[in-house]
C-alpha cells in the first residue's frame, strides 16, 4: 500500500500544509523530515500548518508539532498554526508544549496574511 | 492505521490539491468523492490539482482524474491541472482521456493565476 505522507504545497514563498486526519507517530515523524527538507529545498520563508480538521491531538503529536516549529525557525522559516480547535488548544497548553511565540490565525487565508505582515516588518 | 486521504486546501475561492504520491484505486475514488463534497461545501469556483510529484499514472487513475474534472465542471468549478510531467502527458493522451478543454499550467502559482484570469472573463 501507499505510505502515508502529508503533502506540502509550495505557494510563492510559502509552504502550506493541511493536516486533515489524525496522525500516527510514524506519519508525524515523516512529516517533520519532509517539511524540513522542503524548507531547505525551496528556501521558503514561511510555513502555514492548518489544523482545522483536527479535533484531537495526543502528546506525541503535540511534541512533534512543537519540535517542527522550533526546527523550522532555526532554518529561517516562520510558522503560523491555523484553525486550532478548543480541544487541541487545551492539549497543547496542558502538555506545556512551548508554543509561546508561535503565530496563530483563524484559517489558511488569515495565516498567509499574518505571514506576509510578519515578513514585511 | 490511518486511511489514506488526499488533503484538499481551501484558499479564498479556490481549492488546492497536491498529489504527491502514486494513488491506489481506492484512494483515487475517495479523492473524487472528497473533492466533489468540498466543492459543494465551500462553493469554490476553481480547483488546482498539482501533479508535479507524479511521474507515472495508470489507466484507472487517469480515468478517475478525467472524471473528476468533468464532474467538477458540472458543479460549476473550473479545474486547472498543473505540473504534468512528460510520462503523465503521454499516458493521458494515449489513453484518450478527454482532457481537451482542461486548463493546464506549469505550477501551482501559475495555475492560480490562470484560474483568476479565466474567472474574470
């Protein structure tokens, strides 16, 4: 069967990712690797990760998400998380995932706008 | 395990899909259903399907692709295919998939621009 991977779209200077189902651990790690490679490959200056369709996140996935944001920053790409649902917000905070200085927005469109503002500053 | 589905991103008035691995038949049919539902749900006026990462397409997938384009049109959404590689172009033509009046473009950005032009007319 196909290996499950999360598609990463390049749009102008940004990468767009929409996570539309619950990730298993392997897929999450693969995503981490794929995203960092894609940032390197495309020299993207920003990434929008849309979680609108995700209504639950476990501690492992939350950690991977926190890690991938930190790693992307190290590589010079700003990350915006969009569409965080209440239960996901609760999990992230309760687990103490350090998303302090993470940009967030309501949806993909607003996420892109936020990136543009941030990068213009 | 997770069921494999192709994420469909909504950006403004458009839907973006990037197919980044070879589809099996079940995934292709699921994609067809998901895309049509999403067009209905979002009233999207255009769809960009990016095939940049696909270097091979079999006859079943080619047919599903042709079908989904026709169905989307019926629902009022224009479809642009982007990033068609040589081997994929050959397969589509050899199989006689009716992509005569399908819009194509080099990449996702150009696909979005083409949709915008078409919809302004």
